[in-house]
C-alpha cells in the first residue's frame, strides 16, 4: 500500500513538473516590458550578443527620419547592424546620452504580435523629461525592439 502511495506522489510531481515546464518554456513569448529592461541591462554591460538578440536590427536600419539619441535634429543613418550595436555600447552617442539620463520603463501595450513600451528619460539637471515608446514585435516567438520611437 505504501508503495502505491509513493508512486502516486511521484506521478503527481512528474505531472506538475511537466505542466510548469510547458508553461514556462512554451510557445508564449516573454513580456515586452521585460525585453526593454533586458535591453537596457545589455547596454549597460556592453553585451553586443544580447543586444543582437533583443533588437530587430534590419528594421532599426530603416529609420531615417528621427535621431533617437535626443542629440541632434538631423537623424543619423546607419548602414550596417554593427553601427547600431556600436552606437548602443561603449562610447556610442546613444549609449552616452541615454545613460546620462534616468530611465524609467513604464507600461506595455500589447496588440496581437506588436507592442509598445513607454520609456521616460529624465534629465535631473534641467528637470526635463522625454517620453518615447519603443516598438516591439514578435520575431521567432520572441519580442524584439524594432523602433525607439514608435507611433
């Protein structure tokens, strides 16, 4: 009798573990807000590989209308994904500018396979804040940032 009790407990734990694994690693993508938080963490660590996985670099290269670094009125045009990664790490203009400011990752709004995440940048010296929305979409079952100024 005790053997069957132990067997049913073991079966229960195996079933529970399977359910947890399916839910955790299943087909649902991660939270877009968490993707943006991870993005800033990768920038801080200069983790180029992580940035490449968090960004839709092909889509970011299409931006030719605005400069997302809050630096210039004239947009910078990137001709390769490497230039974008370099801009977001080390001594890149965008990294330097964004990390001079306090960054607050606000709410995410998800609509199907797309999302926007509000990000507020605050310049404590001038008491100026800049609010933008990062655009994300699902690529290969993961949220990727495709715009730093989504409409």
